[in-house]
C-alpha cells in the first residue's frame, strides 16, 4: 500500500500544468507549483484565480471554496520545495532530455515512496522513468487539453511500474472527478494512437473525394454521430499541435497514415493554426 495522496506537486505551470494544478486544488489537495521564474508562477496563479472566479460567477463554485482552494496553492522556483509531495505531476516542455534531468532531480528530492508522473503526450514514459532510481514509482498521467474540462486521464504503466503506484494515481484522479483509464506505455497511448491517424484519414478524404470542410463535418456529425466534425476538431486542437503529434507517432510506428497530411503542413506554414490564430479550416472572430 502506498501513502495516501494529499499533497501534489505540479512542475511546469503552462497550458497543461496550470489546469492540472487547478484540478488538484479543487480535489482538496495541497498543491506546490514549480515554474522556472516568479513571473511565470504569478501568471499561472492569475489564470487559476481567473477560472475559479468564473466558476463562482456561474454559480458552480462557492466563493468560500474558491478561497480555500487558492489558499492551498503554493508556488516556487525551487525543486526542493516539492520534497513533501505524495505525487508530483510533470508538465514541462516536451523534450526527453529536459524531462529526464527533472526526474533525476525529483528522485533525489522527493520521499522514496512518492509517485512521479509525467504528462508527456508522445515521449516514452519508460525512458523518463529510467532517469530515476525508482522506476517502479514512475508512471504517465496524460491529461487532455483543457485539463479542467476534459474528464479523461490516461494512467500509463511502464514494464516496471508497480501496480500500487498506478492504483494510487487512478484513485486520486477519480477523487478529482476525472475518468481515469489504464494502459501500457505505447506510442500515442490510447486516444492519440486512434485519433491522429483517423483525423489524417479525414483530411485525405477532403482532397481525395473533393469534399469541402463544411460537408466533411456535416457527413461525420450526421452519418457517424460524431459530436464535432473532424475539421472543426483539428481547428480546436491546433494545426501545429496535430502536425507535431502526427510526426511523433509516425516516427515511432511508421504507418504512412500517421504522417501529417501535406494540406495540414501547408496550413501550418501559412500560419493557419486553427481557432487560436483566427483561421484554420474555418475563420474565427
Ligand atoms: N497542450 C496540450 O494540448 C497537451 C495535452 C496533453 C499533454 N501535453 C503535454 O504536457 C506538457 C506541457 O505542455 P504544455 O502545452 O502545457 O506546454 P507549455 O509550453 O504551455 O508549458 C510548459 C511550461 O513548463 C515550464 N518549464 C519548462 N521547463 C521547466 C522546468 N524544468 N521546471 C519547471 N517548469 C518548466 C515553462 O516555463 C512553461 O511554462 C508536454 O509534455 C506536452 O506534450 C500537452
């Protein structure tokens, strides 16, 4: 039996990390967030305050609960401040060397039975775990963007992860109101392994069958019951994020349909990145 998870460290408070910290705060955990600079810490705190404030305005959260949640958040630039965390979730840049360096440091600082988790989308959890002396307590916890809104968390076990670490992370994710699922450390885990080639197929049908993005989305929502059409979904994910994820999966598994379609590569080069840039398959105000 591992220790119960009451304090959570989040390293990297960017798009994903700030959202994960927010989830952990609302789950009642004490949270220590670590960024590389004070300004980045303050920016993340501001984002979390903003979103919790919106939840209060919408009547989804009591003002007292917001205040209590924010009171549980401590930010730091020192890895040493994570020493007492039961679970540390890493959400820094998607670079193997940076993650391995951080995990080696966390391994030195954190209690031997603390669980170290990576939110990597495309790197090998096994290779990250091997940077530590405790690979049995290293797992993947793959959240989806935006983390506070999307319920799924893929709990990824390597060949060396202890089931007790996987179970403890699974139980914490459930307590945080998430829908965790377990899987082995394989390229793309579950959702990206299926969704990336599938979306690429959708893009090839645009040109292959002479279909407009509007009609393709109409076809998949009305004919296959998709809640959102593939072109609208790629715009939401971001063309650059999807191209990058396709390249990563293609590099690992080599199936041609995993490679990014030329049309998306061209859109990325034109700065048409989807919703965030104001134009992708569709235009946004
Ligand atoms: N954005 C997504 O849709 C998404 C979804 C699931 C998983 N992920 C994964 O989550 C991770 C983070 O992605 P993101 O989109 O939040 O990136 P991001 O660039 O928004 O945030 C990364 C943050 O980490 C900080 N950072 C870098 N090195 C650090 C270190 N050593 N210690 C502390 N902070 C450090 C940076 O200052 C930055 O604020 C990546 O591994 C990514 O693959 C991203």
